[in-house]
C-alpha cells in the first residue's frame, strides 16, 4: 500500500528528465524524489519500440523496489512507446509527459495548428497525434523528428550557430504549415528555447512538458491522498546506470541546482 | 581448442564495425564471421571507461559461446578502454583497431606529426598516443574529440554542409599543428572521408583502421595455423541487440553489400 511519505519515482533515458524534477521541486517541495537516468544505454529515441518498452519496464521495476508511490515517465520516447504497458503492468499512478503537454498546447493554440519536435521514436509512435486528437478532433499536428538536437545539447552547443542552422532546417516544414504553437517533445529541448525563438516567427508559443506534467502529478497526489506534508524539504536521490565524465555539468544544467546523492547502479 | 574452420568474431557498439568486416571479406573471403553490434546500448564513445569495459566483456562472452577462433575489437572506444582486459581475460588471439592504425599512420607520415579524430572516450583514453609513442617515441600526436560525427553519419548527413562546418571546427586545431596524417579513430569516420578531404589541406593522408587491422588479423591467422581453406565462400552472421528502423540502410552503407542472416539478441 502506497503511503504519502513514500517517494515519487521519475525515470528518463538520461539527465533531461531533471527538468521535470526541477518543476516537482518547485511545486511540491515536500516530496522525496527517486530519479533514475539510464545513462549506460541512452539515447532511447533512436532505438526500436520493443527495446524502449523493455528498458522502460526495467527502469520501473528498479524504482518499484524503492517503494515509490507514483511514477513519472519523464522520457518522451519511453512515454510514447511504453505508457500503456506500464499502466497495465504496475499498480500505482503513472503520469507521462505527453498528455499534459498535448493539453497545454491546445490551451495555448488559438488556431489549433500545433507543431511537434521530438526524437524519431516519439514522432513515429504517433503518441502526440493520438493524444491531441482525443482531446480535440479538430486540432492539426505537424511533426518533425530532430535527432541531432539531443547530441547538440549534450555537447553544450545549445546556443551554437550550428544548432541554429540545424533548427532552421528542422523547423522550416512546420513554419510552412503556419503553426502557432510548438511542443518541445523531448526533455532536452527546453535548453534550446532561446535558439528556437530566434528561428520561429514571433508569437509562436513554446510548450514544455515539465510544468503541465507536474500540474497533473500534483492533482493525482491530492486526489489519492498521497501528498507529503508541507514544511519539510524533500530529498532528491539520483540513480544512474553510468557516470560519464560530463555527468555533473550536464545534470546541473538541467536541474538548476547542485547534484548530490548520486549513486551508480550497474546493469 | 580453436580450429581453422571456426568463425572469426567481430564486435562493435553499432554497425560501423562492418567497415572492418568488409575488409575481412575482401582479404579473407573463406572465413566465416560472427559480428555482434550492440545497437541497444550504443554509442559507447560518450560513456565511462568502466561501462565500456563491462559492455566489451559481455560482447566477447557472447561471441566466445559461438566458438570463435579469433576476436576483432572493431570499436575504437572498446579497444581503447578494454583491449588489455580482454587479452588477459580470454585465451584467443585478440586484434584491436588501434595499434594497426598507429603503425599505418607512422608509415604514412613523413613528418611524424599525426592527427587523431575519435570519440571522447577514445581521445581521453590516450590509447593512440601510447601506441604511437611505443612505436616511435619521436612521433607527435594531436587529437580532437568529434562527438557529433557519429550522430551525423547515422543520420545520413555524411556529405552535408553542416557536417562540413562541424569538420572545419573540429579540424582547425589539428591543422594549426601542421599534421600531415590524420587517423580516423572511429569506424564511422570512413564515411566522412570526402568531407574531411574538402576541409584538410591537400596532401594530408587519411588513415582508416579497417585495412591495417585486417592485415594484422591475416598475419595472426597464418602464424597460428587458423586460416580457413581457400575456394570456399565464408558466411557472415550478424547479431544485434536491437534493430531500429534505419538498421538495414545504415548497415549496408558500412558493409557495402546486402545484409542477410541478421538475428536480434535481446539483453
């Protein structure tokens, strides 16, 4: 039986999901968080659906052994391939990043012409299309897989001229469709917001899934009586399957605070 | 006891090692080859030394179960981290891609001023520096980690203008050192030869490890009486830990022939 004092589990293929953790720490500061980043096997977005499902189940099993009360699938590639499987397989509240971002995009878009940028796995899954159409059948979604954005961000090139050139290329087909809202369908992309704004016409809304996801999470914890008491400061424990050299630098860029309590879990 | 009819084992983090397989098929056409590509966990070059060693041992154990008579570590990141460990741990001839490429570079370089481009893991290991200095203490090596080259090649952008811009940036520090020879220290890079030649001053030699590695392999098989008979056509069996959508296209680009006998081995 889950208890309100149990931690929230969050997993991602890498450290990008720390943007979601950052939002949890802002909105639900009393919660303990157990984060798992699968750095040994990242990226997920270039791999097959079957493989992403296997990895996602393994990551969830790891977090379940730590008695989490709710799970956030922070990785868009995992959420798009494995969300339904994880919900069926594990008996705890599971929140993904896709439906909340789809809702937010509909709220932000006057015309209903919505763009999506994401990994190849996420785009090809059609998960965002499905979520948007379920919410509003008249919405139109135009997607672009942007496989080089993750390595560019990981290399610290988020503000680089080459990243801007790449963004021009990736976004041109979406701009021709006159989108007024763009979903950042990967936890790495919030770091590209500045470059994307330079490339997009003024007035296009950027939708980042971290905030709406945490809105939904907060709602679910309340409904299930699982919220941890106010006033206490929650503890963040970070588990990773590998700790490459640039680990701390990249992690702190996403989390916006110092990394501590990091443990390497070898597979 | 290894027999001449047993297959040769080759592993790489992905499909780039098929450039080495292509050279084996050209020079040793009678040999059966068992190739393992760890597509579920690639890339290796961004990961920690410990992790790369673990993966390399697992890959070798998989090939050993198939009774290989010799092992080629086609992945530069694996070779630079794990070659000594694999030699100690497994009792069969192990050939890596680093020493053969270092020899070839010394043979090609009149001035002894040699450049290396490779993944971050390979550059930081210092394996090429060590191999070159062991062969000729007066050689000078200048290295540049080129982490974006692998994703650019995987995205089919080997001939793209953006790849050229990236190459200019990566190679500029090496060109200032007046290198006359450049080691392509990653199995993906032979596909970039054209772009690299456009960027480099005329006359700089490119050294690709595939051919010298297979030279060394052929020598070892002869010495140990392990060469398979002439006249027969060797069989190529490919094992991969994942089969993403672009698998066949990328694989055939490296191998230069149709992919067949592919089996997915889930982990």
